[in-house]
């Protein structure tokens, strides 16, 4: 969370998730964006929540769980559905 704007910078910096120089800081500060959330993670549950559908106000992730194991959709699912995909 950027203290100046009150908005997370993580989505705009997601390209750093695979950069070895920034891996440690991105793992700590942007686990949901980078897909690092897991049930055994030491991060708080608030960082590993599924995004909600703006039109319905609820998450579509449980209904789309099958995409968690699809290599084409996995990067997107890790960002949008980290709690569902683990």
C-alpha cells in the first residue's frame, strides 16, 4: 500500500515478481499479486484473498477452480484467486 495514495502499487509492479533482485521484497509486500499466497504462507490471510467480481460483489473464483491447474490460466488465477488456488 502506497502511503501517499492509499492504493497498492503491486499490480503496476507485477513485472518485478520474477526479477531475482526484487523477489524477496515482492514476496513480502505483494504476495497476492505475485501468486505467492499459500495455506502454509506466513503472510496474513488479508493478503491472500480472492478478488471479487465488480458487477456481483462476490468472487467468481470458487466456480473457476479448475483453471488453477490450467497452465494457460495459472498466472492470472494466482493474481485473481490466490485463496482458491492456494
